[in-house]
C-alpha cells in the first residue's frame, strides 16, 4: 500500500482544505495521511481549536490518517516546518506523493525556482543580503531579483515560499511532489468567495463570535471555546521576565545579538504587543519574534530543534487509515504512538524530551481557552477508529 501525504495546520479545517483533499483523491487512489501541527502553529500563534478536534474533522472530510507534526518543528521557520513534515512523510516508508497547494498556476516555475537553491551565486547573494541585515525571506527575494527577476514574484506569496521549501526537502527522497492550484481566496485575505475564505479570516470570525458556518464543512463541530493567545499574555510575560540573557540566547532562531534586544525589550515594555513591536526590524519579522516567544513559553531550545523527528504520533484515523497504519508498522522507520502512555515509555531520552514539549503545549493550550482542562489530556483522550 502506498500513501499520499499533505502537510497542514487546519487552523481551522475549512472548505478550502476539503477541496484540496477532494483533489488529492481525484489524482490518486492512495489513502491520505495528513501531517498536522498540534497546539501551536508556524506563524507563532496558538491554534484556534484543539488538535484532536481538528484532526477528527479532517478525517471526516477526506483524510484517512492524521499524524502530529511535533511542536518543536511546527512552531518554527518555513524551512524547519517543511523539512520536518517531509521527514515524517519519508519515515512512513510508503509515501508515494506529497500534495500541496499554491497560488502558482505553473508548477514548472516553482520547480525551476527550487533548483536555484543549489546555485552557488544565488546562495552567495542570499548570504550577502543577510549579512547586510535582511531577514531570510527578503534575502531570498533579493537573490531571485538579481539572478532570475522573472521568478522573483513567486517568492513573495506565502504559500509559494512553503512550496519551495517542500520541493527543496523532497530532493533525494523519492517522493513525488504534486501541486494543486489554490482556489477561492488568497492567503490571509479577508474576502469571502463562493464559500471559501482564508483560515486567518475564519479565525477572526470565530474569535469575534461571528458566524462562520458556511465557510467550514457541515460536519465540523462548533468551536465554542476557541483558544486566543491573548489569554496567555500574563503567563508569557512571567516566563519572559524570569529568563536570563543566556536562556534567551539558547532559543531557536535567536542569533547575532538578538537576545540582548529581546532582553532589553522585556524590561522596558508591559505588553506582548509592545515587546514584539519594539524588537521588530526589517530583519526580524513579527512571525519570527512570535515563534521565539512561543519557544520561550514552551521551553524549546536550539538543541531541541536540531533533533530529527523521533516518532509518529497518531491523532485520528478511519478504516483506511487503520490499514495504512498496518503498512507503516511494516515499512516505517520511526516508532508509532497511538497510546500516549504506552508510547512514551518506549521512547529514548531525546525523543521523550520532544514528546514532553508536545505534552506541555497541550497543557498550556487549555489555559488559552474559555474552558481550562486538567493536565494530561494527551494521555486521556480516547483515540478510536472514526466512521466516515
């Protein structure tokens, strides 16, 4: 049995995601495994609905199996997010295709763009731009404009940036990339069109108590207690105020004196918004700073991010997903965790460290909702086969 894989966040799962999964099934008969971020996301924010709810909604709308992208990698840069997602796909041992969506209508241009990252002149321009103070995405855009200006516009679109990282990470894996043209509205758009809206716009509707029912599948559960990062502000400020300069320096994505800038900002400002705004420069984007702050909250270090993905944590599955799990048990290269308590005991110390961060993320997650739950939900959530 072969598998199709999508790497996703489903924050929340909406009609655009269902459309993508329908297209995946049209193009290939393989069961679909979704590699999904958990409690926190790549933009340095908290997921609006818990990971189990999002995973089950995905399985009810086209996915067959959902595997968690561990928090360490999910709340990281596009490069790390894509690399970890692809490594999970490869670790399944049976992944034939990786599907992803972009705004780009010509897949050949994306592939040509990804090939540029192997070019010495291109990489030299990226390094030079970063040395001059540009942050990575802008440095890449600069290198494109200098070498292949006809492709430069491609890297200005968020979904395309992630697509390029997928293509780079897939090199040498034997997994085939298949691109699905994004339909409906653009990334982060506030537009609503034919039942499609961006995930960011739907999150705003949810957090503001407005109706969003037409933008998600009919079988989606109502998100009555959405998580909001604002509810964690005091907890985050406490964590930041108790950190030393060396602890801040050891956070992922902190380099070149940024720790001193963060430390000074923490002591001069009284809110998260003020801290983030004061740290931000052309080189240090809002998203990067937010990810650093989430890493601080969850005690994620540079060493943690340097670890390879150590396990496959199952969040939801149906009958086809159960069959796929049987294949992964035979051909996969990482331990499969379906029962958190039993699986945790079998991990080595380094893997337990990564899993501990996932557990911590879940426990902290409920503090951001209107319904605070007991610690340890990962150990008590009843994972069972879902009917379509």
